[in-house]
């Protein structure tokens, strides 16, 4: 019997500069939990690498194009209906521009880096903590969850 392995998900923690030293981070509303804020993330298409998928998903979901940087965090989240755990890969990114079209059924907001862990949905808090470390530490590491 073949294994039912779910496709990987790729996303970004996208920042933009501010007048202060603290960057702002882009969040969008979740479709599954409309009152929760999440990072732009989606399914990696066949033949697509993780970084390209992360950038594409950000543009589609938020309307912002990004320059994708280093890997920030990996997560394995339980699949739907008890299915196999799904791998998620999140990359640091900088906003490069704005698209003319995007999925307007989602709200988007910018939060200061110091408010990020509290603002994002709890399931993505390890990613938020890795992002804070990345932008505030001299020696950032990649956060991994089992």
C-alpha cells in the first residue's frame, strides 16, 4: 500500500523597513480561522522549489512580491482527519513591491517585530519566535519542530 504523504507547504515571514530600527512583519487572515493572523503560506506545486513557492504564495495571498532569504523555521503539523503530518518551511523575506491583483478575501496587516509572537496564530508561534531571533540576534538559527 503506497504512503499518503501530503505535499510540502512553503511560506514567508515578510518584512518592510520602518522609520524606527524595528521592521514590520506582514500577516494575513487565515481562511480556516478567519479571526486568526498567519504568515502567507501555501502548497508547493510539482516541479517548484520551496523558495519560489513561498514567494508565489505571498504574492497570491497578500499582494506583495518578496525577495526570499534564508530558511527561518520548519514545522510538521498534523494532517486533516488524522492524516500524515505536513511539512511547512518558512523563509525570511523582504517586500520588493506590490501586485495589482491578489486574493482579496483575506485581510492583511503589518505588526512590529516586538508584537509578532502575540499577534500570530498560536500554531505558528515557533515561526514567529524564530523570526524575532533572526532579526535581533547576531547568530540566528533555524527553528525546527518535530
